[in-house]
């Protein structure tokens, strides 16, 4: 264990296991009310999964939208969330996330100094469902110079290495081949952060300003109980800390514990992009003291490719987004045919990869591949590969579609027929098979400068042709410890365990298996963490007018 700031002590008001957005929000909120707080991070870097995420927050009826004249409401948000979650979300958690989402947001801005950008045109993922809106529920962090702000703590902050740019800038620049890379290189050299890296860094700054202490390489192994309440923690090295007020569990999911994931998740997980330290430690600790678990079959699913990326020494997957959404690429299954709308949101698309072919006792759609041609590579590139560079080992190349079919082991006649049919309709801007490009969400992720009628659609034009294998991946699991609407951990009888709180991927998500829109992971996660922090500090969950005036 290494204490990064302040003097070592054996006793704190609040102990927090984990250092992602949920952990830091709870820590900063409690510390803002005068609580002494120690954040314990298992790995050598702070930030958790949040630090390598997109950093966006999905908040229904937020004050940005109201100020901009958007017609949104919590009732509409509730109808939409319940439809997306297919009735599986627990009402108490949905109500908490929706009712206090904007309260958390205003507290984070006014009291903690977190700064956001309003994405007024980012559409909800499922536009066909009741309560969906075409924009106004998603915000993202502003760019933030974490080196200047965090000083000696900055080398201990996790980053995924991506260049710092905002989604707002992405909308302006479009394809990666059009990005001002020299400008982004300069930003990176200066210590500018974006996305989840920026969000975590701003929360870390708020924690430091309010006296929170941090320890890394500090794996929390057990909870201490005294008089039927959680009174502290024990680290793997035997170090003990006492918590006079309570313990907050926000240490990520269990996706990197293969045995646990195989036994609990609804389907096999082939790759992840989260930190390898997410092995379910908090879930196991809570279970040992009688906590209820819920929603453990679910994860934040995403189609990914394994291209040689590494995080903390472990291989990770690369999320496929524009690679399968841009005009001129398609996805085909093991039979050489399209099987879904490639441009739909990643969580729903990945679920199609879970399908099982019972008569043949095999997966229905995997192995799957993104297929595109030389014209696509020239326009957009693929991940970090660009036209004119040597073809990387993870990308399959062939001069003709027939040759490509042989290399990816699908019927050649099926692949050729699939491309011919797709091309015939793509030049007209339609997809009669899977309605790709019909949704505002699909078109948002397309190319506004596309020469064809629909931003999401374009033909495959000429060889060579390429294929990139797609596997079922996840950002992390999203089920686990059950809590009430104040983030208090519940025992198997539904009674709060005194002194124990939890939020983030350690817990059952308020939206259950649903994924309403961009930021629907961090939005409710940070809201529940805010509620935990206020409750731990003995503060009302409402953010009072006098507090706003003081800020």
C-alpha cells in the first residue's frame, strides 16, 4: 500500500473502496460536508473503468436542457427507461436516478467544480420507444489540464492513451482521417485530458480540495463488523482501517474474474477494455456480510475486436463504433450474411452476438466480421490503421470478395450476394433488411459528408477487401450488490446493512439491462454515489438553495 497524500491514520469517518467516478463522487460529496475520507485503490493507478470511458452522463430533465428550451420531463424519462429496461428495473432505483440526476449534476458543478458541455443533439439510443428524445439528455466533461490541477498526483491517474478531444469536436471534424492530429498531439503533451480521463481528474481535484486522502496498491479484502454494523476494512496485506461513519464500495465489476463471470453472466464474455483489477472484490466482500445480489447476469455489452491492446499487462479489446457504423462497411456472420443493423448502439448490437443456433449446437452469428473495401479504408481508416500502411496482423486482406470469404471461412456466394444486395440499396440510401440509417441515432454516427443519400449507408466499391473479426465484449459488468434508493447495501431480507454503501458497477444498475443513451452508465452511477455521500455525511439528499447560493 502507498499513501499518496497526507499522513497515514488508522481511523477515518468514511472509507471508500475504488477510485472511479462513483467512488470519487461519494468521497468528494462526503468530504465537502466535513467528513474525513480515505480512498483505497487496488491497482497502482486511480480512476478505474471511468477513466477509460467516454465520460458522458445521461441525465433526464437536466438544467442545461431546461435552459435551452427542451421539452423534457422526468415522467417521459421514466416511461423511456422502463421501456428500455423491459420492466426489469427496480422502481426505487429508477426513481432515485431520475429524481436526483440533475441535483447531482448541479452539486458536481457548484460544489465540486466539475465542468460539462451540453450535447444538445445527441439522440437517445432507442428512438422508437415512448419517452425517447432527439437530444438534450447527454452531457460530457470539458477539456481539463490534469497535470496542472493535480500536480504530484497526476502520474497516478489512469488514462487510456487516447488523444484529448470532446464529442462536440468529433461532431465537427467527423472521420478520424479529418482530425487535426498535430493540435491534439500538442494538447496531449501539455497534459490536457478529455472524456472519462477529464471527468475523473476533475473529481480527483475536488477530492484533494476537500481533504480526501488516497492510497494505491491497496486491495481491500474484508469488511470489519462491530455490533452488527460495518465498522472498517482489512486490506490483503493485513492493514486495518476503522470507519466511524461508514464504508463505500465502488470497486468496479467482476468481469476479470473468469470463473465468476462464466458462472454468473448470461453469456460468454470474450474480451474487455476495463482495468484488469475488476475481479469482483467488493461483491465478494459484501456477500460475506450477507448482502443481497441482483442483476448479475448483465454487463455493459459491446462489439469489440482484439487488436493487440494491453492494459496493466493484460490483453484488452477495442470497441468498434464508426468501424461498423460508417458508410461502406457491413457486418456478416458465420454464414456470410448480414444479421443486424450495424449502426445501432453497441449494447443492443452485442446482444445479437449472443444468439444461439440450437439445432446445430453452435453460436448463430459468431464468428462475425466487419467487412469493408479499399475506398472505405482510404476515406476513414480502421481503428488506428490507415491506407498506405502495411496491413496489420489483426486485419484480413484479400483482392476479391471470393478470396476474402475463403480467408474468413464463409460461403463465397453468400458473401458476394450479401454485398451486392447491400450496395444496390445503399446507393439509394435505404436498408430494407435491417433499417440501418432510418434512426436519428444511426445517422448521428454516420458521415455528414457522405456522397450517398444516407449518412449511414454507402456501397463497397473496389478491392482489396478487408475483414475484422468481431467478438462479444464489455466495458464491465453492471449487476451485483443490491442497494436501496440512498445507496445503502441491502441484506438478503431487504434490510439495509448499517454502515455499508455501494454504487457503480459493483452494484445492481438502476436501469437494469437497459441502455437508454450515451452516458447511461455514469449518469445513474454518479447520482447513486452522490446520494451515498450525502447520506454518509448526514446531509439531506436534496441540494438546498442556500448551498447553491453559497457556491
